[in-house]
């Protein structure tokens, strides 16, 4: 079999690369080893319910991801806050909110900070000074990738409470690492792009339907309309160069291609990349170096109560192990507030606990931040785990993230782990897929730049 372009990997990066190439008039085949599209964003069927493997929220600043949803026909299946509003619930009973105003950045958060009861007056001043200093840092400065976010915050005397109530509240969910372990460069990107550079960047969006419907099913239809041939359960065992391009070994079949986009996790890319293909900082590098990106886990708890316990669509927990809570009742025909999905990022302590252990630990903790849960009966408690949910954006990770270009013309890399300038997010994945397609297309004679979109990707 032969194809002009083969995209290996059916996550958001691969889907984007395939659609971008198909829109440029290229014959595209997409290979995905699993029986579904969507990559790291998917749903599991348990009895009569679809359970998402994570909540995978996005922000208004995630412009390419929002365009991706429009391109695959899913934009009407998400909700985007008109204005940032994060209810916060503490274990000692405080109920507060983090909201923004319509004032220009960075003043859009000043009133919320002034009223935030989880910080002392001195703490608010420290947070404000650190935020203003963050705005002066350039996330592309390689020197920032040598420090942890916490080490930089220490210069401002930030306390443990201030870490929990402000910096880690946002940072852990977006970086999948606490400030003590996360690269300062990646933290600057998150806080500048999402929170500080524009007043509406951090408005939160989330799916109203299971992720399988939002991404996998919708992408399947969009790819079919674009003429992309999709092969599921097609595990790729080898990728090699040949005189006329590339050969891909998948399930005992040899597929020939003129160009390839490799859109798989970094540990799979290290296995599949041909010798001498990887470029790091413009120099050929051993693919085994990609192992240095590591992985960071995410655990999700799906708790269905016999009565409403959560009175808002989402809330953040402070003072205990509960991080973020989401009301997923509507998508399952349940009364609002009954199905609470708890997202635990940077879940190194939780990933090896059994479901019973997690239930014993978190059911009482949920009752501390959601008092109505104390008297409610649990009808269902299900755990989903992603041991390798993201790469670890730790200090030094920046120099291990390659761009889309490889040393082999016609072979491009994609994935949220590549050098997108973003942490491992859906936005980063989509951006990487588009960049990889642009890198590979000239090898197919598409030397003319693809016109700027007048409609979404």
C-alpha cells in the first residue's frame, strides 16, 4: 500500500495534522493503534455510563483548540465561561470565589485578590508583587527552564498557604506538577498567557458531553469528510526510510509514504524514530534522551451520590487532598450536583492506591469540602488512572522537547510533548499537529504557504 502522507497517532495532534494536510489537497492515511480516536482525551464505558479519563478543561486563551472544535463540529458541545469564576471550598468551611472584572490586565484580578479571604493582607501584597514580576519574564528564555517555580517564588517570601491558595491552585492543574517541581519557564507561560497578559485569557471551558463524543466521534466524521483514510487498531511496529520516502510496518503490512507525521507520545517516538532523525536544539541527538521528559500521572474519581452535593458546575478544594471538582450530572441524566468528578493532577501519591484505598481516603475529604456529601449515600465510586498522562515539565525539560522538524526531510514530529511553548495541554497538542503538517507539506510539493484561515482549522 502507498500513501502520500501517513500520520501515525490519532490523538488531537495527529487529527489536526491529518486535517491540515487534507485541506491542502494531500492524500492522507491516519494510523491509530487503539480502537478509537482522541489520544489522551477519551471516555470509558462502565455499565451504563461514559466516564471521561480526565476533565481536560481549556481556557479562552486556547485559541487553536477552540478552532479545532469548530473544525470537527464540536464547538456547540462545550461551555466557556463568559467571565472567570472559580468557587473555592475549604476543609474548614470557608466558601469564596476567584473572579475577574472587565478591567484591562492585570487589574482585572485586583478586586478578587483584595477580597480573597484565604490570603492575609501581606500575602495579597506578595502575590501581587510576584504577579507583576511574572509579567516581565519571557517564557522562551532558556535560563528560566533551569529553575523551579517555587525557587523563584521564594524570592518574594511566598508562604505555604499562599502556594496552596493561589499558585498551586492554578499551576498543578495546568502543569501537572507542583511549583516545587515545575519549570519556571513553563509556569511563566501558564500564568502570563492564561492569567496576566489579557483579562479574559483564564475564562474556563469544559465539555458538556463525554470526551468520546466531543473528540473521537466528531473527529471520525470530520476526517471522513476531508477524505482521510483512518485505520484503527493499526499498531505501528517500525518506521524506516527508503529510497522513495518511508516505509511503515503496521500489523504485518508495509505501508509506503512520501511524508510522515509522527504524532505519538515521546516514549513511543523514541522507539519509532529512525536513527539520526531526532534534532534537539538543532543538533542530531539520540532518541533515548526523550526518556528524560518523564511522565506525570493524573487520577480521576467519579462519585455518584443519591442526592445533590455540589451546587456549582466546578469548584476548587483547599486544605486537603481534593483539588478540583466538576458536576458531570447533566450528561448522564442525573439531577444537578449528584455526579462529582474529582480531578487529581500530579497524582504521584494516589496513582498506586487501590480503588478501595482511594475511596477510604477521599470520601471523608469530599465531605469536608462539600458538607452536603456527609449525609449522602454513594451509589457509585469509580477510579480512572493515567499513569503517563503528561510529560513532566520540570527544569531542563525544555531542551528535551524537539520542534516539528527532524533531520530527515518529510518526517515531522507532533504531540503536546514537543516544543510548542505550552505545557502538555490540548492547546499544545493542536498547535503541534498544525506545525508538523506545515513542516512536512513542502516535501510533498506544497511549497506555497497554506492560506491563513478565514474559517477555523
